[in-house]
C-alpha cells in the first residue's frame, strides 16, 4: 500500500464544470459544477491528495478561470492552462522496489461529473 498522497490530474470543462457546446464559458455563473464536483474535490483535499487542474483554456484566461473556480469553491494545488484538445498521455516510471503501475487514466463521458469516480 502506498502511503504517499495521490496526485489527481483533472480537466475542468466537461469534467468539473458543464462544457457548453458553443465553446468554453469562463463567465462566472455560466458553467455550473457537475454532479459530485464539490464533494469529490473536498474528499480528495481532505485525504491530502495533490490536485492539478488542466484546461485547454488559454493562458490569457487564467484570471477569469481562477475567479470562476474560486466562486464555486473548487480547490486545487496547481492550474495548468493551454493544454490542447488532443489526446492527453501520462508517462510515469515504476518505482524500483515495485512492479506495480503508478499511473492510471479515468475517461468520463462529457458533462457526467466526477461524483462516481473511485480511486
């Protein structure tokens, strides 16, 4: 059993906040949190997990994005902007004293939320 805290890398639009078909809405109160977002983020924070949020939103939208996340009470440790819409691939090493994988992916249908995600 790994005693170090997990690192969660989580997209914003379509995963934490409702993704709008006409593009991303960074206006406050426009993109609502999805099912289980606040509960799951608070659970992960209470467990001491590192929460890294990623988004395809441009760096020039950082202030508005931070404001929106704060408005909804979405806690995070780092925010990575400008992550394009292509495939996202995690490359990680196995620890020398273990042969178990230490990187995983959870793919969700857009706008279903993270309420049912178990890690």
